[in-house]
């Protein structure tokens, strides 16, 4: 692994736990985008498995953001989504290579906002 960038240094100070989780979340979103509509050799839905992994990482990311003080447990779901979108926008500037992951995020948190809101509400209720 190379020398940390200024983006990494700054974000590791602000949100040390959430930074790593956001990185994994972006990779999971990339997998969802890539695997949607695909089946394994044995007929299993690759997209469903990738989406389940995304939801698990979304929960871990939101928990980490609370631990790091990026969001509060009492924040509204809309505020949580907005903060998450801001962090993903920052990542897309620093790490543009995960275009599929950002495209999935734009779709899920944008066009499918109702579904994202329901998913995040359910995730936040899991304690």
C-alpha cells in the first residue's frame, strides 16, 4: 500500500472507523452494479447476493459513522442519507475508479430514494 494521500489523512482523523467502512461500501456497491441480472453456473442470483452484502456493509458503515460522530443516532433518515451522499461524493472525487459503485449509489439514494429510506430505517432499527 502506498503513502496515504491528504484525503486519506484528513478523513482518517475525522472518521477513522467510517473511512474503512465507506471504502468497503463503495466496493460492495460496485459489485451490485456489476452482478445485477447475472446468475452463477448453478443458477443462483449473483445480484441478490451482492445486494445482501451491500445492505450488511451499509449497516456497518452507518454504525461506524455514529461511532465517529459523523451522524447521530437521533438524526433523521433524510439527514443520514444526505450525509452519506456527501461522503460518497467526496470519495468519488478522491477515488474516481469506482464509477459503477457511484452510479449505483446515485440510483439507489437518488432515483430509488423511497427504497433507500425504507432500507436505512430498517437498518437503523436493528440494534
